[in-house]
């Protein structure tokens, strides 16, 4: 089970994200997608594709 402080931090992050204007949300999503792509190892020599 998650630590209650971890859950509270997660809720604060979600609230902060939702309070952003749409264009800033899009920037955050693009940034996170770039981070994921940089840290996900390709499977069988193929690049990961977003779903």
C-alpha cells in the first residue's frame, strides 16, 4: 500500500497540473513523453511508439 504522504503528493501534483492553462498542460505532457522515450529501452531493436 502506498504511503499516505506519497498519495497526498500525487494529489497535489494532479491538482497543480489541472490548474494549468491548456497550452501549459500540453507542454508538460510533451516533456513527460520525451522523458519516457529517453528512459524506455527499445524492445528487439525497435523504438517504443506512443499509444
